[in-house]
């Protein structure tokens, strides 16, 4: 069956900011990786100078997401139809049903999303964290949205940690920071991460500010960290493998579905 990983984010480019190295690493190991993005980033910039009109921006950003996903080995992309900057007002029942459908279709062992503070307090990031947690819980209960397929239990939910990617090299001992439960060496995947970030051409101003305009960009691209929201106990903190103690064989997966449906 192999390892299965799902990212749940608010905007095109969220994945390249936070999980690009992680994605490429596990894709190279044969993991099945999916992403669901709640908006097309229609309230974002179109580039300076503009690379497209405001009307063209949603389609342009969705295309950029697909290109970044290709670079990062993400083989399933689902884009929902919510408005950028207005995600918090999405009907809870509607977005829950959509996310549960993705979870039950992809059946991930591990899900990654924003923490409850949205990493940087962006209201869409906060909202998708709330909606993702709700959907992960609902997906394992067969009473919710039975039309979405058999129930599925996610074994581990990860959040972006308190230390943001561009601040990570500032810490003298990143692994000692609270909330750094997984610390991934992504130095081997720096080029892929840089390429994925650059695929979001309309967002080059903010991407350059947080990455490529900084003198320590190589260090920033060389590490990714995550906080465990729930999951099996870890043998140590930080851990270097987000699938540690996660059961990925066929028998355990069928048991998860049966237990969740009972």
C-alpha cells in the first residue's frame, strides 16, 4: 500500500512555503501524495509588474499550483472554490463534506495543515486549520457524509510549528525549541523547493522577501519542521520521519476502516 500523505492548505503557494522539501523527499521514496487547496488565491498579487489581469489571476494561480505540485511529486491536486480572504465564512457543512471526500478518497496516513494560529495569523490559514481538523475527525465517523465513501482514520495530524521557515536558521538549537516535534533535513531537495517556489511567479514579491532576497536562503531551504497535533507517541523529539510508528500495511488500513465504520 505504501505511505500516503495529504496536505490541506488555503492558497496556492502555501505548499511551497512549508512542505516542499518534505513532499519531494517522500515522493522520491514512493509515497502517494495529495493536496487540497481551499481557494485559488484570487485576492493575491498578480506580480510586479502584473503577469495577468485580476480576472485571469485565479486560473493563473491554479496553474502555478499544478506546476509546483508536479515539481514536488504531488500526484493529486484538488482546488476548492472558496474566495481568498473570505475562507472563514465558508459554510462549515459544505467544506467539511468536500474535505472528508478527499480524505476518504486518498486515505492518508498523515495529514499536514496550518496550526490553529494559522502560522502568521492570516485569517484563511486559521480557517483552514479549523476546517481540516473538523474534517479529519469527521472522516473516521461513518455517520458523517456516508456518500463520501468508507470511513478512514488519519493516524497523524501535523501542524506548521511556531518557528516559521525563514526564522528557523536563527535558532542556535532548533530541535530544542518547543513545538519542533519533527525536524527534516531537506538540503538534498533545495533545488526542488526553490523551483516550486519560483513556479508561483505571480507571488514573486512575497516569495523573494521570505526566501531568495535573504542572505541565508540555502539554510532556510535546508530544513523543515513540524508540530504533532495528534498521533502515535514519538521515540524522541525532534524526530526525522513523519511516518514513525504509523502503520502503513494493508491489514492495518482495513482495520482502521472497519473500526471507524463500527
